[in-house]
């Protein structure tokens, strides 16, 4: 696969050309990049000494593995998950398709808004779309 020139890479990543050159030099040193002056740079297969699973990570000790860089669960999450387990099991018995949201969750959200003094959300029948929609579209005989 052809890679952009060092100038193009630096411009696209908004970094210095020195950094782009250093990155390409490192890839060349590790056998992962082949270049020819004036012709460009291409990805390359690792050399015969790097045929194992770590071919693309030759210096694994110096790398920070960001594939698993997720923080641990916050305190109390396990207890909260355990507390909702019965309600979750009840949801599994349902078809799970609620276009306007899970009814119990909608009730709880409305109650929370009501405690804050916010007006309740408009009902479906008061929305302009529902008012203007002919009854034959929503009510089967």
C-alpha cells in the first residue's frame, strides 16, 4: 500500500516534517516500510526474523497497549447491576420493541422531571404530526 509523502503526512496530521520523517525512518528500520527517493513509500512485509505474531510490534516492552485502555468500573457498579437484575429479567420476557422507549423507564423519567417542576412532555396526540395524520393511517378497521 502506497503511503503519503513525508510532507503530505506532516500536513495531514498537523505535525512537523521532522516527526513524519522520524516515523517513516523507524518503520524503515523495522522493515515495515520500503521507500525510494522520488518514487514514494510503501508498506512492506516484515523480514524473515520477524515472522512470529509480534512482527508488527517488535519492541513490545516499550509500547503502551491502548487496545485495553479502559478505566475500571466505578465503585458501586456491580451492586447497581445486581439491583436491576430482576427488572432486566422481566424485560427479556417482552419482545423488546418499544418505539417510544421502555414504558417503565419513561414513567420514571417523567416522575423525575415532575419532581424538578418541569412540565410533562407533550403527549403523542398533541404533536403536530399526530394531529395532521388521517385516522385511517393509524387506526386499522
